[in-house]
């Protein structure tokens, strides 16, 4: 695995009291970084981008709330790309999820619950790692929730609502057909913004139709508040644990699936990473964020494509984030 970056991670406030077209004004200082990221995302759509953009009008009209479209417009105003291209980049997971890996676990450490994850995502020139940021979404001057992301990305793949819950997304592939439905990264942000409890978040994530397959690790602050929600666009299964921890990588363990993993290194290594994480957790329950990070950085848990390693303290809202 690559060395861990110890330089400070930028953190920015997203003021939800502002009009949506004003919330991302601070990105004017990150135009070069943002354009590099957008080029990276859109390059993977070479050859099909025109067809994808063709269907964007109907998708925006029928699926996405207006305030997200206005935020996308704000982001686009600081880039060399159109609003539709910026939106397409924000929908990357739902279109090309097979580029994602990830290992995550949640553990009852006694004083708190730690929610931990490696984000594994193949990119050139280490672009996702270099441009990682923490976004502090505030209302009335107080933190409502935080996400780990990049300039230009308005959704959530990893997030925490301090004192309430944390959630992270892992990629998985099923044989179910994709749906023209709400994108998962936007749904995760919606849950962080609107759900007032772990149980409410769990219900929304389990029942809402979504655009594509995913595995969702949700953890709260209660002793038993740890669950993996296995999703396809229309199906859901809940995986719980009788131990003080629960882990997830990139394969279904409850939902019937049967997808062939041959040639897909992310899914092919999923069981090995999962087993190693469980072995380490069973050897010693981590009592602090450093001990959690040691598990994430284990050579049989991390991957060559790991770009972010993070530990959320669910009670305090503290985020320990490293770039690799």
C-alpha cells in the first residue's frame, strides 16, 4: 500500500442557510483542482457521454430536487464544464460502480462507536487522494452533518451526523436491472440532513428505491446500533452481528445474487479483506481511532487503490482522515 499522507486535510463549511446557488462559493479557490477531478470522472464516460447527457433533461425533471440542481449550477460556475457534465460526474457511482472497492467496519469501543472505512477507488495521478476534503454542513451556525469528499462533489459516500449516526457506502454488483431512480450518493446526503435517529436512517436506506446496487454500513451511538444494509435498486436485506463489531467489503452475504467475480479484483479480494478485518477485530477491540486506523492500514485490508482512510467517532463527531 502507498504511504499515508499526514498533511492537514482541508475542511470547509457548507452553509445550508444560504441559497443553494451560494453554498459552494468557496470552490472559486479550487478551480484547477475541481477541473482535474471532473476530467478524471468524465474520461471514464468516453464514447457514451453524449448519450448519457441526452437523457439528463428528463432525469433532472423527474428525479432530482431543485436545490441539488441549483448547487450543481453553483459548482459548474467555477469550472470549465457544463452543469450537465458536473451532474454526470456526481452520478459516477451509479453509472460506473465497478471502479470502487472499500472495506468498512463499525465497533463498540465502550465509550463510543467507531465507524471506520477505506475508500478504494482507481484513479490516475492519485487525484482523489490529493484533493480529499471534509465538508461541514451547518444550519443556524451549528454542524448538522459532515461528509468526506472532493471539490465539486455535492453528495455523500461517507458521512457522520454527530451524536446520531455514521454511514458509508461500499460497491457491489448484482444481476438486478438498474433503475431510473434517486442516486445513492444524493440519498446518503438526504439521510444525513433529514434523519433524526439511527432507526429513521435505517428505515429510509432500507426502503427507498435507488438507482444501483450498494452495501451500506450504518452505525449509531447505541450498543446494538450497527447494521449492513444490502441493497439492489428494489431489494434490501439487513445483516446484523452478534459480536461487538460488524464489517463489510464488496459482496452480498444475505441477498441472493450469484454474480461472477472473475476478472474483478475488487470483488475477487472481498472475502480476504473481510476475513482479515474480522480476525483483527476479534484479536483486540480497538479502543481509540489510532487502533482503528491500524486495522484499516493492515496490508491484507488496504489495497493499492485505497485513496482515503477514515475513522468517525459517532458520539463526538470527530473525523480522523488520512490520504494514501
